[in-house]
C-alpha cells in the first residue's frame, strides 16, 4: 500500500460504488426490495465510518511492521466486506 491517503480514497471510492449501485437498482426495479437495499446502504456507510476510524486512529508507539500489518488488515476488511455487500445486492437482482 502506498499511503494512508490512497487507502482513504479507496475506501471512499468502493463505498460510493456500492451506494450508487444500490440507487441504480432501486431506480430500475421500481423500488423493489427497498428495505433490503436501504439496509445495504446503511451497512456500507457503517463500514466506511469504521474503516476511517481505524485508519485515523492506529495504535500509538508501535513498530513499523505492526503498523503496516494494521493497514493491510484494514484494506483486507474493506475488500471482504464490500464483496459481501455487492453479493447481497446481486442476490436481490436475481
């Protein structure tokens, strides 16, 4: 990972893609499954807030390896949770 700045940009980009896909789904499906889609949107906002909190508040006085692993775990959580949310949305459209 290049920098914390790029991590934050990735978090914002991926979460905004989830949210925009949810709104596109609602638009093209005449608000079908609206409660479930709103739930996916709220989970994605919670994910963004949690990841930003973890990014902005790392453990103090840690070794470089520990700090690097901390940010790798954040990135891993971003990818796993976003894949899960995209999967939930795609299961609604089947």
